C-alpha cells in the first residue's frame, strides 16, 4: 500500500525546469532512496512534498488525501517530517529544547511540556545525543547537528520521514551509525524516503531506489536493478558501480 503518491509533478524556476512531470509512489513501511547528479531536482522534490515550495503542476497525495496546496506546518501535522541538506538547528537553544520544538509545533494535538520533555529525552537517547542534551545546539559537531535534526523531525511523530543527504560530510564511522539509525527509524514503523550520494548507504539500506536526472525520472527499481542499469551508470554511478 502506498503512503505517498505523486503524479505529473512539474516545477520551474524561471526558465529552468527543475522537475518535469514526475510520478512515483512510496510504499508504507519501506525505505526508498532518491539519487541523481547534482541539480537533478531531488531537494526540490522534497520541497514540494513538504510544501516549502508550490508545484507548477501535479498532485501529491499522502495517505490518499491531496496535500498539494497545504502549508508546510499542515503537511507536518498530517505526518510528514523532513531534515535539510544544509542543517537548520536553532543554534542558541539547547539540544533538548530543539527536539521539544518538534513535539510542540509539529503535531495535530497539543502536547504537555512534561510529555514533550519525556519524549525528547527518549529521542535524544535514540539518536545517540543524550550526553549533549543541555548544551547549545551550535556547539554540536556537524554529524551531531544532523542527528539532532532527525530527533526533532521524529518528535513531530511522523509517519513519513524525508532525509536530505543525512550522510553528507560524515566520516565512515558516522555513516555506519547513520545507516543503522535509518533502519531503526523504519523499525519504529516510520516510512523513510532518503536522498543520498553515499552509494554504500543507499545500496545497503534501501529496498527501492528512484533516479532523477535533469528533472526527469530515469529509473526506479531494487538496488541490484539500479546498479545494473546502463542509463544510471552512464549519467550518475560510473563504471565503478560494477566493481
Ligand atoms: N529556489 C531556487 N531558485 C532557483 N533555482 C533553484 C532553486 N532551487 C533549486 N534550483 C535549481 O533547480 C535545480 C535542481 O536543484 P535541486 O536543489 O533540487 O537539486 P538536487 O538534485 O538536490 O542537487 P544536489 O545533489 O546538488 O543537492 C538546480 O538547477 C538548482 O540550481
Ligand atoms: Mg539537494
């Protein structure tokens, strides 16, 4: 069963076509990868799903209901959360308070301060940041700021989580931890749609992968099918994918 479906999604920035008639679905409970060269339109697509940007054409449905035309906070309260390619934490607030923002503002129902704090403490534990709860978010490393964004997104109690290059800039140990985290998020019953350039992560963690190039969907399939696709190898992966 699909949790998210999109048809005919088109987005122009002036004369540039960032997305051209994209159609796809995300199955409930899966980890779907989104790959493609720089400028392919991946982040733009997440912007459209999360309502940060309006599409020029096309429709997006979440759990069978049209979400195109809603405001970003309305999409979040329906159950779609995201992280950002360039991290956006609240730098002067504590790590714990950053997560509590998600509980307070991202849910359809009001959450008490005590409940928000309790859940945020648990989420910091889940992403491995318990030791840093009281420090300002600006003092975290890049990798930990990314983990904080994940915790804040999870605090909105999403059913679908969009991760935009969670692993970019992380070292191999941190990438391993992030791959494990993505799997544990899905094991909590949350569907994951992730943009990533770290191929090891995409190939190991995702059940399905979609490939964008110049705003068009050029392939979709299992990691094995994508690695074997001549088109994908030509435009993105390169011959090393066969190695
Ligand atoms: N707000 C904007 N205004 C104008 N052009 C934009 C805007 N956002 C994106 N673009 C352009 O749209 C195209 C798609 O950009 P997008 O950020 O979606 O690519 P991407 O696939 O996420 O790339 P990357 O892998 O580098 O993050 C690019 O040519 C980009 O320059
Ligand atoms: Mg991007």
